[in-house]
C-alpha cells in the first residue's frame, strides 16, 4: 500500500493555492530484508541470496562507471549520465568541469504499467481542511 498525504502549495506567480498528493516517508528495506523475502520464495538460503545481491551491486556499479547501460530484466534499465559544469564555448571546456555520474532509471513498459493506479492501493494519511495554510 502506497501512503500519501495531501499538502497545499501556492503558485509563486499567481498565489493560487492547490492541493497535491505527496508520498509519505518510506521505511528503508535492507539487503537482508530482500534476501530473506526472496529465500522464502525459493530453495536458496538468505546467505546465498545476499552473496548474489552483493556481487550484483558490484557488477552494476562497475558497468555504470564504464558508461554501460544496464537492462535489468523486466524491471527496466539503468543509464549513466555525466554531470558537468558548463563552459561558454567548446574550446573552453576542460575535464576539471566534470563532476561525476548520475544514474537514470527507466522502467520497462511492463513495470510502468504495474506502477499505474490500476495495480496499486493508495491510502491517504491526512485530510487537511480547505483553510489549512500548509505549503505557504
């Protein structure tokens, strides 16, 4: 179940206030939690699964650092993208302007479909009054 709260936000230009859904803080799920969950679905032990997931973590990072795009089954793809400061001209660009790499995740069509409200249960954890001044 995906929990959310309703918050008010004002448009900085028009000052019109509208209410939007915002996801509630989530509980982090650890590698051990995932390993235990998977071990309950198959014949592998949680220790075996942890070893595989740890190796997967290292392999994914190695490929991303090398600039590879990673297709992760039906879950989606991970694409590295470079982050840099700008230069006024191509001739002025220097490696010192490079800041690092970020990873962009793109869900597969199947995963995207499963993220639609048709497949998810939502629960509102608050219902503010129309006069609520939050979000100013």
